[in-house]
C-alpha cells in the first residue's frame, strides 16, 4: 500500500531489507503502485540486475513508464501478480528470481482519487476496479447481484454482521433508483446499520468486501503465492505485506503449509533426516510498523509483513 508519491510505502525499509537484494539480483515488485518500492530496489541493483514490476492498475503502469523512462533494468507489465508465472516465463527468468515483493490491498493514490470509487469519505462514481479496462464495476454488480449473493460477499469478505440487512436495503433501493455513487452507498449502509462501531464508519467493512469481490483479490492472492514460489530461485525471498486479517490468514497458512514438509502419522519408523523438508522456510517473526511510522502514517496500524525463503 503506497501512501502517496511523496511518502514512503508502509514498512518500507523493512521490506527492502527483507528482500536481501544483491547487485545482480532479479527481483519482482508484484504491486508497483507509485513505484516507491521499485525505486529503492533499482537503487540496490547493479548494472546486471533486473526488476519486473506488475500492477493491475493501468494508471500505475502509465505513471511508472513515465517516471522510469529509459531504465533498461526495469520491465513493466499491466498484469496481476496472479499471472507472475507467465510473465516470468516470457522474461526468461522462471525459477531464477531472487526476490518477490507483494504489497497487498488498495494503494493510497487509489483511495485518495474520488474518481476511482474506493473510498466512502468523498463522493465519486461507484467503480472500485483496480483494472478499469476490464470487469464489472461495483455499481454494475450491485445492480445485478441477487440479495443472497450481496449478503454472502459482505459477510465473507467484510465480516459485516449486518450483511443481510444491508443486502436487503440495496435491493430495495435499486428498485427505486440505481446506486451510482459512493456517497449513495455509504448513506444506505449507515441507514441499514442499527448499531455503530466506535471509531469506525459503518460503511468500512462493506466497502472493503465489495472491493475485494470486484477485484478477485483473495483468489489472486492464493494463485499469486503459488506462482511466486514457482518463479523463485533456491535461496530466493518472498516478502508479503498484508493489511487485513483475511489476507494475512491466507499468507500465514500458505507459508506454514509450504514450510511444513513431510508429515507422517505417529509411529511410522522414519528418521527425521529421511523426511523431505518444506519448499520454504519462514524467516523471523511477522513484522509490524513501529511507533514512529504509526505516528506519521496511521494507515500502517493494520500492516503485517511475513518473509520466507525458498530452500536450496
């Protein structure tokens, strides 16, 4: 999550350090954003190093091509990191990548641009697509999904306890007039919520849920993690920064499963050294933002970074 073009991404120094970048490394920035991580990676790479940067957002890629015009070590692709394997094959680096960074969630430039429709704090079109060149907008989905589907999405991806009430309100509202703006949806959710959480806008969970659904974020994450391990070279690092529990749960379980190795029933006469180890090993403990970063950037509160290394 990039806080803006003028500020560092969350857990910036920690993430770059965790990647263990060498002069000749081949690195992947799977979530380019506004290029904060990519710029730091390029600073650490020598002439023989390379960086592949991906982003679903065509605006991010357009910005990056202008910002890094003439940078021959950088290869930019308008693509989800769920397609990382294909991109690595095309670049001839499959199984040769030394570090993959995934900085999950929506970026601050996306949140701060009312025209993108990600935030309920300012009025704008109800879009929420990271890739506006394809797929269904939030407004289109809310206009066509049935009540049960809307309730399921709000509950599964937002853990919204009033999901059924909100879904019912959406269906009733669209029969009178379409939901086209973020302020319309935020007001509807507020009216449909009988209890308000302290220090949290009632639309927070629902906006998160709809955004995750529209952009297939959790499905992309599951696929992206698998492909990240596939493209890594032995000794290569996978660094993932999550911003909510649904993401982190997926990352935590994936790293645990990939580091576990052979698991046999008790009593099987096999020595430990005969067991095949997991393909990954976790590096250190999960990393969270320190007090100084939290003071400067409150959005860092929910960030958690996990690091793993591919076994040789």
